[in-house]
């Protein structure tokens, strides 16, 4: 007996059934997210008129996220606070007084970023709301924040773009 082309019991993963967890950012503010991406480098060996390729290093690519910016949560400020908590001190806030909190915070550090941002996960849900897979980003830090644009002719929501860099990801 031939197998059906598509079983009515099979449920594919759906793009809109996900929850992205970032420390202190409400999940309802997340509009879109990439899933982790891997690139494999290559080494080329030339021999006479032939090229031979060998796999190189594995690189985990940046992850892009789009968020909305509600007034009551102020995602813009939360993201800027993440940067500040990771060691950034604005020139207007720099202090030359050894007792001041901004005296020792002169540069960003990966350790501070990872500690501030916390564990980031992307959970895929089934139709019943059960988690069916979880991506965990290891050692994530914020590479860029784009506060995007506004316009008088646009009735859309204010959005933010966030780019994360991480060392690797684990799929559970």
C-alpha cells in the first residue's frame, strides 16, 4: 500500500510559534529572530590545473533580532542599560574620582556582557504550547543595536534591531 504524500498527523514546525528569552526583555516585544547559523571555512589546495577544497573552521554567525519598543517597558532604554552594565561609560559620565562607580568601568568586557545579557534561548513550540526544541546561545553579547527610523507617514510600531554575537549554540 503506498504511503500518503503528507500525513495528517504530521505537524511541521511553524515560524510564528517561538519564544525568545533575553534577560529582562519581555517576550511579547520580540517580533522576529534568526535561528543560529553555521558557516564552515575552507582551505584550498592548488595542484597543477586542479583545485581541491578541505573543510576548515566552524563559525557561528551573528544572530539578528527585531523588537518593538513599547512605552511601558522602554526596550530602547533596557538595551542601552545592557551596554552600560557591560562597562560602557559615556564621556559625560566618566569620573576621575577613584571612589566613583564609573571610575573603574573604562571599557566593555565579554565577561560583563555575558553576565548582563544572561542565557539567551529560542524555544520552538508545538500547537499545544509545548516546547519541542530549544536553542541555547553560549556566551552571547550585544554586537549592535539599531534604534531604526521614524517617519510622519508611517503608522507602524517603533522597532529596534539587535545583533548578537555568541561563541556557539546548543540545540536541545
